[in-house]
C-alpha cells in the first residue's frame, strides 16, 4: 500500500492537472442543478398562490416554472451521469492503479446477487438490488473482490409501497485458503438474522446451531451460527476472535462475516457513496483521499484477519 504522503505527491504531480478541466464542468453542472431546484421551488410557491386565489395567471406561471424545472433537472441528471462516468474513468481508475497496479476496476459493475445471497449474511432475498465500483485484485497470495452494494425490501403500508434498505455498504469476498465442509455465520449482535421464525420456516436455517465460544468480548459483539460446531471452533480460534473484534472496532459495529466453501465474506455497512465524485463541492485532495482511505479499509480487513499468513491449507 502507498503511504498518505506518497498519495499527496501523486495528487500534486498527476491528478491536480486532470482535475482542473473536470472542475470547470462540475461548476456548470452544479449551476444547472441549483437552477432546476430553484425553479421547482418557485413553481410550488405559485401553485400555492394559485390555490388561494381565483386568477388563472399564477397557475399558468406555476405550470411553466414546473415544466422548466423538470427539463432543467433531467438535463442535470444526464450531465451528472456523464460527469461521474468520466471522473471514474480518468481519476478513480488512476487512484486504483496507484494504490495497487494489480487492481482491476469496473465502475459500473458490482458483486452478483448470487454471491451476495450465497454469503448468507442477509437471509432475506432483496426485492431491489444494485451496486457499482467493482474491484478485484491480489493482495499477496489472497485473491479478493469487493464492490459497493445496496439491497432493499419492498414494504407495503396500506395503499403505499416503499423500499427499505437491507444492506448498504462495502461487500468483500476473499479466498480463505481452506475448504469448509459446513457453513459458519458471524453476525453482528445488532443484526443477528436468525430468529425463532427464521429457524422454524426457513430452509436456509436448517441444521444451523448457535455456537458457544469462550471469548466474552467476542460474544458481546457477535452471534455465531454454524452447520458444523467443530469446524466453527476450528475457524474461530481465540486469536481470530481477537482480530474480528478489532475489525469491528475499526469498521463499526454492523460488520458481519461468513465462511462458505473456500471464501470469507465480509459486509461493512457504510451510508455514503464510496467512489462517487461530488458535484456540489470541489473534488479536491481531501475528497480523493477519502477514496484512498476506502481502499485502505479493504487491505486492513485482509491484514487484520491475517488472510495472507495461510494459517490453513486447502484439503
């Protein structure tokens, strides 16, 4: 991993000159967005005035302002999408290569829903699923992939239907260098996924048993279920549990892990967009350093869990 000091030098010598023309475009796009929202606000104001009077003129003005606002905001959306695509191609891809030349970055792709479901970290099948910023690479001997994901459930309340987030954040998969005979899930104590109804009605929960471990600090943070009690304890050694606790302290208390086939899956809830440029504020060094920090998080996961030490061998 490149240091923060090396990244600042890289920013000054290479990225700053590439950002200058993009900054001009960003300001123009921002102006269009602000104009659209102002027009929309005035249209609402004139609709209110029209509703309180008998004259038709305010209603006509409101309609024209609303139409202008919609056209302006549609153009804003198109330009923003194009700007984001260009920014990721010219800036984010270079940051990825600077951090690790082995990384392969596909900004419009994401980890498949099949892999997300296979992890078992979120039992409920999502009604809406998307993501972006797919990255794959090799850290030492460990092959890994990650992307941003957003999964949602459809909720109906009376005549209203809306979507509620199941998971939003960084989703990470890496080779654990061991074939697992069973399935082991290490859920955050905040979001255990397995309850009485799940156990009773879900085929997913069949043969899952709660695993009792000896670390009080670990069990205060995580709840573990597995189809193989012996294997779960083999994976979750005292030292591994200590590292998992440190990982949660580093990433937040929503972190969950699972061990399936030969992979470890890690879900890290994060609310903000990870590699998206800002259109309402400058994409300066601090903004780009946030992208570097996100990549550091991924490598910290692998280093904290010591995936490169090959503590196990594949059978």
